[in-house]
C-alpha cells in the first residue's frame, strides 16, 4: 500500500492526489447525506429497549431510550432518558463516531456502490448523552460487558428509524452469545480456559429473511472436533433452534441449540447471554423473536435455569449445559408469507409444523408435509 501511494504521489504530485482524495470524500458525503435524510423525515420519534440485568449486582432490567428528531436538515439523537449508570459491567461510554458508523453501514445496504471513506460518516449531526447514565457513566464505572449495551443502542436506533420511515429497516437482533469454561488439567498441570461464541438469529430485513445462526462479530463457528480435542468437554448436540426466529412475511433468523457435557471433575462457568427476558422486536407487523436461555441438566431432577449474565457457576463431572440462543425479529405480516416458503422452512428444520400453524396459519400433513390448502385458507381467515 505504501508503495502504491508513493507511486501515485510521484506520478501526479501531492496537490492533485490530495485533491482527488477530498473530492472522493465529498462525493460520498453528498450521496450518503441525501440517503440519510430520506431515511429520516422531519419530526420526532422515541424508542426504548431493555438489558436483562447488569450481571447480578442489580438483578433487574435496565432501560435504554433514544429520541430521534429532525428539524430542517439537522438530525439529532438523544439518549438522555436512559437509566442511570449500573453497578454491574454493562455501562457503555458512547461515541458519536460509533453511531455514525451504524448509520453508515445501513446506508451501504441501501446503496452498495457507496465508497467506504470519511464521507460515509457524515450523517448524524448531533448526539446527546446524560452524564451519570448508562451511556455516559462517571468514573469509576465497570464497562466489561459494554457490548450488551452497545447492541441495545443499535436496536433503539433502528427502532426509532422504523417509526420514522414506516419500517424501511431490519427488525431487532439479539446480542451474540459467549460462555467461559474454566477448569484444571490434572495431566498437564495447568488451568484450562475455553471461550466459545455461539450464533444467534439476526432480524429480518424489508427484502429478505434474517441471517440464521451467526456469531456476527467474527463469523466464528468452532468445529465440534476442535472443542473436544483441546478441552474436557463433549458436544452432544448442535442444531438449529426451530421457531426461534420471529414470524413475519420475512422470517427472523433462527438461533441455535448446543448441548455441552462436562468431563472435568470440577469446573466454573461464566455466561453472557442477553435477550433472555426481552426479545428482539418485529417491524411492520412482524413478531418478536424468541428469547434465549441457558439450562443446566435439562429434564432431570437437578435442572435449573442459569443467569444469562453470571460468573462463578460451579459445574461437576457429568453435568449437561444446554444453551438455547435467541432468534431475530420478523418483518411484515406472517400471514402474508407464501405457504410454500413456510413448508420449506419446516422441511429444513427452521420452523416446526406446530409453529407453521400457530405463527403462519399454514396447515401441513404430518406425514408428507404437503400443504392442506383448505385448512390453511380457513386458519388464515380466522
């Protein structure tokens, strides 16, 4: 890259090259700004969402609230009505640049030919946060799980936009899931730390279903063999979680079910799963996704539901850890989804036959999965 830049400067001269850079930024800014103002008509809108908890210090939901308004060509986003900063590690020191990146990335979805440069970020004019709140905490404030809050901020941004422009945005998406498994290796005489990221379902889009089962920070999908080779764990189930995606004309992406058997004599677990209480919302008549949960020893006398944000959870040899991750919200009326698309989702395991009937009004033959057209018409009419 350095060599190519030196070649450009040598060939055309610094003034010409720098002027070309500025012109490219200005062109992108002009196009991005026009798209952005088309997304946000004049007026004011509010949206709020909740974090499940702060990790046990204050075991209650914490509210994020944003107000979006446009006057003339000035667009302002205000998070002042969000809850006070938390004692647990969910505080998030917001930065206007990050919010502009969120808007810019969505503008790229609207116009894939937009160049990626500084001009893409010339969208939001003003960001306001109240000092002492979750979004502008005073020192000292723990920030270790700030990603949970960051994604709830993104959720509120698109929630306000959905109201402003009649739903021309994706439905709500959950936060990706992590769990931390700690144990002692008696053979190698060293501590063991396994950190796994698990996929969730993303919100449906105005033009397509949500993405299924994706760990969307690094798109990681650890092979079972990798986990079982290096850690005292056995993965006994790894499957799409049917009916977890929010019903809609476009279905929300589905989450995953992962069963992990503990083979160490004793271990400790830390969890990070949001959206165990509050599901990602639907847009334009779509339904919310299904919340996630973490269960220890399901369907046994020792069954218990674990906190979504917890630490120091003691595990014994033979325990089974089940993680059921959340699905994204749906977009549009579920009864407008073509019955054949519903049937295909049932055949692929993304929807159950029961979910097809309850959520989409589509009746299927149990044996053949053929659509019962008469029953479907009657159920949808009802």
